[in-house]
């Protein structure tokens, strides 16, 4: 038997206890009805569980049967709780097809879902994760026109995986205390941000997140999820009061991280609160003008035009030259190597240059 079948078989309404008690003392339903001041049909509804035991009825049962009213009230409450649980289990049984389309293994590894194969339990976890009442509401929010989410994912290949990644970012952002958003202060912090990128301390991710928070920006690092080919995303949350930058470790590369960060930062500095930008989903047609503007900003932040001109004057590149330029430009050597390799693709195989590159991987997920 399934858990649901066992629950149903064990379910007993308060009327069963009433019947057992009058059988024990040798009282008929007709006599009980007379003593309670009820008709026999009305009493029968009570005994069959079709009518609840109210406080008034519980008091009358105490007078007639000598059993405290609190007993009958608690019995009714327990019955209603069990009935609600059974109804919820029946509902979750109907959600099994919906559950199967999500990246369950990955969500379990993150501790987002219980480690079980029981679809009803997983359905319960998913509804709580997305904070929706049913799969229909999930579909309304992520696949249709919604007040909660302004981009429809129905044209994407894997809307379920994408919605999980995006929702993770929102949950991560809830853990960050941010100051009121200040665009001017954010612009003033650009030099400090570049300094973090250059120095690459052991705590650079925390430093960057804290600096963004001081300007009113929630920055979160969300591990890559299979079938959610996203580099980064920007949107405004909490009734458009807090800008959220969400970055993945999809490329595992320091230069890619910073390009994505600056790209998303440009959307906050230059574009509207109602815009949502998800970088990496080819099925969602982007606003080319805004994306080009964000790309240009990111490129300038990685290397200024003057630095690029100087960099590409050199005919050859080796490890020592890159380190010299890194110190001169105050830019991380891994970023310089990546820019050079994009221009001269044969250098992708240069082991000494590659040794200057830094891997970025998010292993900690706190929600």
C-alpha cells in the first residue's frame, strides 16, 4: 500500500467515537438525538463525518455522554488535520508529471529537495521552493505573462532548469543585507571594483559582494545548472527597489567572470528597472542595442582603449611580458592572457600563458 492508501485506511472521523461510546453504554442514535435536541438525520450526518463537531455540539455531548467537550473538539481538530493532509497528498499525486521535468538530482545535491524518489514529496518541495500554490501558478509566472517575472520562458528548450537557476538567485539575494540603491555611489566604486579584480585576494568574491551591497546591489554567485546555459542575469527585485546581479560559473574562467559581471553591471547603470536581462539564452531575443552597450562597457572595464592599443602593439607574447603589463595596467594577468588569446587563437595552447589564468568555480550555495 502507498502512504496515501495507508492514511486513508486509518482515517477515522469523530462520529466513529460517538457511535462507539453510545454502543458501549447501550444508547441508540434516536435516543442520543433526542437528548441532544437534534433530528436523527442530522445526528447521522455528524456520526458519518459529514458534519463537524462544533463547540456548541461538543458542550452538549459533554452533558449527554459525560465526556469533556475538549475531547470532542480535539478529536474534530485532529480529524480535519488528517483530512487536509490526505487531500494535499492526493493533490501532490497529480503533480508527478510536472515534477519529472525539473533537474531533481542537482536540486537534491544543493539540499533544495528531499533525498527521495517519491514524486509527491518532491512536488511538495518544488512548490515551496518556487513559493507557488500549484504547477499552474508556476506556469503562469515562468511560461506566461506575469507580474512576478517579465520574461516568458516557454520558448526556451528547458524552462524548468532555467527557472530553478533564476529562483536560486532570488533566494540567495534574500540572505544579503543591501543599502538603499545609489547609482552615483556605484559609479564611484568602479575603481575599487577594478582593484579587487586586479589584486585577486583569497576573499575577492566576498569583497566584491560586500562592495556591491554597500551601493545597494545584490550580487549572487549561483553554480551552473545543466540545461540552463546562462552566463549571467540582471533584474530588479523587491518591488523594483533592489537590482540583482546573478552570475554563474559556467565557463569556470576569471576573465569570463569579470566580463559577465561588468556586462550585467552596465544594465543596472544604463538601463531601466523594468528590463530583465538573461545572458546566454539564444531562444530569447535580446535588445541588441542595450546588449551591445553592455558589451562595450564590459570591454572598457577589462581593458581601456589606451591599454588595448598598447597591448596589441607587441608582436609576440610570453609570460614575463604579460606580468609586466599586468603590473603596469593594474589588471589581472589572467584577463590580459584571455584578451590576447581572443586575438591570437594559436596562443590558446601556450602552456606558460595558460598558467596565468585563474579558474572560477562556485562550490558553496547558501540559501
